């Protein structure tokens, strides 16, 4: 008999085809009564496949006494309680590196779309306003500007490399200084004061909660732009909305929000924001690579009890 796998969230056919060859897959969305399911079949579940949004709820973990691996389809795993997993010896994997380029490209996309007011200009043409009202106002160039990266990790470094085409200056803030050519700021507020664009690409979770607070937002200021492709929790969202509304912050390009899929309605009426529904990694190519890595981790776990890309907290298990 094949071991059981609980699949949380949506899954591609390619992933489902592969997972089904090795596991008896139970799709959470198709389980009518979870309590009964866990009581009857919880002990057959040895692995969970989930994603960065849904994670794994503690009460579900409790109902799976033989759970050994949690594979997260995403590099961010803040929705999975890794401390609880480590305490039970459960290995947690994620999908680092395979999404670096598309997430970095989305940061550049938001940077350009926000600076050149792409959404406003597109709507202007579609509404027939060009012929009636003439040209739209001038926008801002990204050429030669100063870009501050909050979180110069795997994705942050790719963003920095791609920003080179704009002939500006890249600087960064993180807890640790790295051996790189970019200037390091040990103060996020000071960096925000000095840059034209602040690009947020740290993990979510308690350590980065509201790191971009009112002080940082005001340091970025009326001529500054905030780009967030990390997690909504990293930015104080009510402060962001109020600063964008009353002009204390110039512009924002946002892929992520505090309570997805809810987005503060106050943002909908603002022309100085560009909004995306958390799609930075959502290309066919990258989602396929992420899905393949989820399956590779689970296959490896079945083979010898190890996983290929553990989250740092589980690397010792
Ligand atoms: P990574 O390689 O671990 O890089 C994270 C960076 O953040 C590191 O430079 C780290 O440096 C810094 N950092 C961590 N905690 C910090 C803190 N408290 N203060 C300041 N800097 C901090 O991770 P990655 O692969 O680049 O991914 C980063 C995150 O992007 C993911 O965790 C995920 O949340 C997000 N993401 C979003 C999408 C999307 O769809 N929008 C897609 C992929 C990833 P130090 O340790 O030196 O501080
Ligand atoms: C995914 C992400 O959209 O990798 C991450 O951290 O945020 C995105 O790539 C998310 O994990 C849902 O699968």
C-alpha cells in the first residue's frame, strides 16, 4: 500500500500525476469532514504538500502522528510552524533558487510600471482619452537612480544584478553585511532616506513584522517609491496606505498584502500605486520548476528519509 500524502491548496496536473505514482493523495479541498478524516486516516499520512499561503495548521499536524515531511511549494515558509515541526522531527522543504529570476523580474516590472505610470497610461488610451484630451503628464525615469534593497539574499542579489541596466547605484540593508560591492547600511531608516526606490525582499514572519514602519516610509518620502515583493507583513500596511493617500510617500508597487486576498480598498482609487495579486513566481516555467522540486523532495523522502532543499531550521534533522 502506498503511503498517504495530504495535499493542501491547488496543485498542477503534472504534480498530481507524479505524486499519485508514489503516494495515495488526499486533497484537503475534497475532504468534507477533516476531524473524521484525521481520526480514520491521519496515521497513514507520512507527508504533506502545501504552499506559502496555506502552510499547515497546528491542529492538522496533531492529527497526523506519522507525519515525517512537509514540502512547501514556495521559498517563503512563514505559514508553516517550523519550530513545531523540528520538535517532532518533521522535515520541512521549500523551493529556493528556482524562482529567483521571475521574482526579481516582477520587482523590475513593478519598478518600471510604477515609475512610468503604465496602468494609468494604458487606461487612458483604452478610454479614448488620448484623442480627446492629448498627451498624459510626464512620468519619472529610473535611469541613474539609487535603489535600496531590503534583504540581499538569493532573490535580492538577482534584483541587484538586473538593476545594473539602469546605470544607477544599488545599496542594501539586512542584519548581516555581505562580501559584495554594494554599499551596506546598518540602519534601514538611513538607507530609506538616501534612496529613490526601496525594494523589499526579506522573508515574512515575526522577525520582519512591520520592519517598514512609519519612520521608514517617511524617510523614503514624497519623492520615494516602495516596491514590495516579499510579504505584506513586512510593511505596516495602514501606515503605507495613509502615507500614499496624503502624499508623505510618493509611489508604491505591491505584489503582496497583509491579509491576502484582501487588499485595502483605499488603494483602489490611488493612481500612485501599482497592484498585483501575489504573482511574482507565477509563470508556467517557474511554477513547473517549483512543483518539480516539491515532488523531488517528497520522492527523496520516500527513498531514504532525507529531503533535498530543507529550510534552514531543519537542516540538522
Ligand atoms: P533569502 O535568500 O533567505 O534572503 C533573505 C534576505 O533577507 C537575506 O539577505 C537576509 O539577510 C534578509 N533578512 C532576513 N531577516 C531580516 C531582518 N529581520 N532584517 C533585515 N533583513 C533580513 O530568501 P530569498 O530566497 O531571497 O526569498 C526572500 C523572500 O521573498 C521569501 O522568504 C518570501 O517571503 C519572498 N518571496 C515572495 C515571492 C512572491 O511571490 N512575491 C516569491 C518568492 C519569495 P540577513 O539574514 O543578513 O538579515
Ligand atoms: C508563491 C511565494 O506564490 O515562494 C514564495 O515565497 O510567495 C510564491 O512563490 C507562494 O509560495 C504560494 O505557492
